[in-house]
């Protein structure tokens, strides 16, 4: 007769417990390592962005030392005119009068409201006859 050996021996069970303990003890440090690597990558990207912004500001600072750039900017922003130059400023039409005329026209009620008001006035008997250009004064 042959005796069957159990599939899980005491040594195998101890080995499984040790492997699980090692895996559990390494899980937190590995997670922290991955988190820190991600943080480092984000900080490097931010550093590159800040460095690019710094370089742009340095270039702008060097540009402000250029007298031609100063003259160009003064002409564009301040409408500066140098000695002996003829400068022209194109004025746009006055928008306030156009807006006032548009508001005045918008104040008139729509045609259907006027029509309905005249129908209601005729029903009440308070309406009056509309005057047109074809009528004569004697009628």
C-alpha cells in the first residue's frame, strides 16, 4: 500500500506565509516610490515651463533696451510723433449718435401690437380714425 502525501506540507505553508509577508512589506514602499517618481516628473515639467517663461521675460527685457523698439512701441501705443514727422490719426465715426438712433427706433412697438391696440380701442369705442396722407382736411 502506498500512502498519499498531503499536497500542502508544513514547509510549503511556511514558505507561502514568508512570501506573502515579503510581498506585503514591499507593497507600501513600492507605492511610495511610484508616487515620488510621478511627483518628480511633474516638478521637472513645471521647472521647464518656468524656465521658458524666464527666458521669454529676459528676451523682453533685452528688447526694451533697443531704442528702435522703444520708438516703435511709443508710436503704436501712445501715438507718438517724432520731430519733423507728419502723423495722422484716423477717427472712427461717433457711435453714440448711431446707438441713440437705434434705441429710438427699437422703442416703437411691433406692428402687430399696434394693430391689436387699435382693435381693442375700436371695441371700447375710444379709438379715433387714422389720418393718412390721401385724405383732405374738408372731409
